[in-house]
C-alpha cells in the first residue's frame, strides 16, 4: 500500500521565568511567564498506510517511559527518537486522542532532552500537527495545540511550553491554559541566542513539590516584564527569578556570573545585543542573547529566536 506522510517542525523553547497554576482539567492548567522560542527545535515525521487513515486502533499505546520502536501487536505504530527505538508519553497520548495510534512517528532533534528546551512539548505538538495531516483528521490549529498541551500537562513534563511553541517569537503567557482558556502576548524582538547545557533537571520533581515560592517569584517577574516588555527586562527578570525561586545549580550559576549580569544594558559599555545570561527553566542550561557565552570562553550552540512558531514543513524541513 502507498503511504501518507507529514512532517512538522516545532521550535525549542527556553522558559525564562514562570508561575505554576495546576487544575484538575489539564486544558485549564498551565503556567504564566515568558521565554524564547528557538530556531533549533524538534522535527516530527508521521506516516501511515492509506487504509488506516480512518480506522481507529484498539488498545492502549505504550506508557510514557517505555522505549519500543517496533510496531506493536495491538496496532501501535513504531516510535523512534533520533533514530533509536523510544517513546515519549505525551506523543502517545496525542496519537491516542487523534485515533492515530497506528502512525509510525519519528522524533528528531539536536536539542538535549531534559535540559530545559521543551523537547517533550515540541514532540507532542509536532506529532499532533503531523498526524492530523497524515491521517486527515481535520482538526484546527487551536484544537491540536489544546490536545498537545493537555497531553504534556497530564504527563507532568511541562506546563507552558506547547502554547509558547505554537506562537513562536518571545511569547509571554499572561494566563495559563490551552487556547480558549489561556492568554498570550509577546515581546516584539529578535536576537542571536547562545546556550550551553550541563545536564538534566527533573521537571516532574520540581513541579511535583512545593511551588509557592517559585510561583511568587514568577508573578513578580511577569509584572516587571508587563510594565516594560523588552528583552533586557526579560533577561534581568529571569536572573532574579532563578535566585528568588532557589533554582540555581552549580555550573549554571558560574556561567551566568562569567557572562556578567549587566550585559549590554544602557549603563554598560558592551554591545546592546549582549544582555547577559540566564537559566533555562527547567534544566541545567544557560542561555544568553548576543555573544556573552562565547566572550566568556564557553563553546555554545548558537541559533536565533524563531519567529514563526510550530508549522508543517516538507520532508526536507522546508516551509
């Protein structure tokens, strides 16, 4: 049989600061805060045989922590991550919601997983876009974002990445939740982004604990950015949030200090494009705007703020 295929690209997302807002309904739960979407991201390819596009498969998909890239006897398609057998729970939940468990799904990314780049949310949203196209499900963009957001929140792997990645740019999450519930704005800006990663940090462990201090710090940071929606304010608020929420870890703190906190602020003599560095939430990752990490002697990965947000692309990744 011939196959139907679709490919989606979803930008990475580094959260600068956030406040957690849980709810029984995962579409209502989420976060407030702000961050950057990146031209480095996640590509998701979904394919299915023609005869399967309208047939709902039976049985549950693999659980979120399993790693099984072979087609299962219950009709579940193959799952791979960077060419190796592997499964992401939120992706499986998205496919189940779209009656597309039979899709073969390949997730590819150069971003490190578990390091604060929103890879699981990007994979879920990319799977929603690609499977909707390959299976001809006819869902709208907002519906697909809502499905991916609910899957991500339900798995406990993120609160606000999906809605931010759908928007692109420098998204500001004014109210938590999926489309129809949450509210977004943005900082109209673009910039070079550098980042270095020192390892993983468990999102589930942080979000599953006491988040009162974190949420208070996030609300203060958001108030600052809303009063002055510019990149220098976002970066300064991000540094303050990490300190007040007591999230800084060794390596990250040292890199931020090495870059310098004032970057290219009006009071400094540096380039106006260098705005210091901050910690990506939630991961052992430092990101900087401009060339701060390079200037401090690090060997960072380099990309830019992504202006377009999640989208379908051709098989070569072209829009």
